[in-house]
C-alpha cells in the first residue's frame, strides 16, 4: 500500500465531466498515444505490458483536435480533454465492469506526474520530518508546507529518517500549484 502526495485545488471537489468511450476508440487512443509518444520522445502512456482496468495518460503535449479525432470529436470527450489540458492534468480511463462502460475523466494527477507515491513507512517518515501528524489521509496549506520545507531542521529530520531524497521532489511538486493561495498539499 502507498500514500500519494499531490496538489489539491478547489476544482478537485467539483464533479468533473466524463465521457463514455468504446473499446475501439480506446484501442485507437492507445495506439495514437504510443505513436505520438515515440514521435515526441516522451512517455504519454504508462508501460503497456499491463494497463489493467484503470490507467492514466498525458494529454497536455498534444493538440485537442488530434486527440478527439480518435473519438469522432465527441463533445463529452472534448470537454474531458479540454478540462484536463486547462488544469494541466492527465486523463484517467477506467473500465467499469459492473456498468459495462469505459469512462474517461480528468485525473487527479498532474500531466508531468510529479506526485510522490510513497510506501506507508516512507510517507509517515516524510510527514514526521515535516512535523505533520503521521496520518494516512490529510492536507496542509501550501504556504505552510513551503515554510516547513525551507526550515533547516526539516532537512535534518528527513536525513535522520532516510527520506531526505524526497524533499527536492516535494519542493518541485509544491511549485506546480496553479494558485498557491488556495492550493493544498494533500495525501491519501
């Protein structure tokens, strides 16, 4: 099990648009992502060996029209991809076997995948280094998290807990917040 550290914004609490897509459209989308990823020299799709029932894909480096062409420019797909690109997020594709549907929606993770997905032990050690109560779910104001990262004692505590190598990644993650006044560092 793991805990994911990410930037949370108020828009995360709203109901995002979603689109229902077909298996053929999904296959075409995956082929397109692999080809464009090869062309651009970036990974747009998680490794293909086993995607399972849920996976995320990067859409920000691509043109909206080129993505939605794989879905016959379906308005619901346009809404999802446009929202993901606007919020600099990935899209999540999820196969709901009970409803016999494949859904696409805006993911909670950033397009560049800067979130920290840490095993419980490392996550708790990082929280303790930041002097935050070690709970599996929580959040903290972004400015407070940045203040704690700037505190030299934090680095010493992180070093003592062998999690100091996560601090630069956490700092980079905090810098990606679209609106620091309302964004929070969240973990779950």
